C-alpha cells in the first residue's frame, strides 16, 4: 500500500515561497511511490481558535475537514514561513483547531503515529531556520515523529525560478530528497 502524505505550507500568500517549496518536496514523495495530497490552508478558513466559540458552536466545518485530512494521511510535508523567529500564526491556528477532540475520539487522532518532514523558505539569510526549531518542538509535543533532515532556503525572493523550482540545483534536489525520504520512511514503517 502506498503511503499517503498531506503536504501544505503555513502561508496563503499568492506566490508563496513555502507553498512552492512544498510542491517540490511533494514531487520527491511521489517519485518514491507515495500518494500525495497538496492543500492550501487558505481553502480552510478558520476563526482564531477560541474555546468559547468551540463550546458555543462546536468545531467549524473547515476544521472538521482538515482534521479528516490529517487523520487519513500517514505523514506530512510542512513548509512554514518564519514570522518573528517562529512559525506562522496561520499554521498554529490550523493545528490548534485540528487538535480538538470531539465526542469519543481518540486523543490527538489527527497527529498520533504520524511522521513529518519540515522545511522553510524566507527572504532572510537564515531561510526560516529559527521558526523550524519551534515547529519541530510543537509537532513533537503532539506525538508526531519529525525526521531529522530539514531544509531552510535563504534569499527566497531570488531562489525560485518562474516554473516554481529552485534555481540552485543542489538545493532543489535536497528538497526533492526530503519528500523522497519521508515516503521511503513511511513505507518501511508500514
């Protein structure tokens, strides 16, 4: 059975560097035989997480849809922009909503026994590396195994070609390899 991987970024900006990055990694996962679903978190509009809202109205439908997607995949390819040395609020808010339990669901049903690879692209010189530290910690706390290999692409404003690939062939191949390694790891775990 082919592993199922959900690929997304923590950015909804048109021409997002991180959405481009996750598409490259997704190709590597497909090359390794995985079934990859690439989504844009902007297609799942969510209010800022608020327990009072959750209590009054329950989980918003976009959160339920996202939770189902997370739960139905074996692994995640996640690219996050760095906002003030951390991951994006969009990504954190989506994770917060998806983490909520409904009824008699198993605790953290969308995250338990999942494997992820993380990456970042940023116009800065560190490429979003500082934000990956916090993202790795958050995902680990949710029960996700985050593979040790990661990549941060600096100077992202000039790093991508018009076709969405990275201009630097070595960097491009490294991102493809992230997806390949995730898919290969998931196959070995099945």
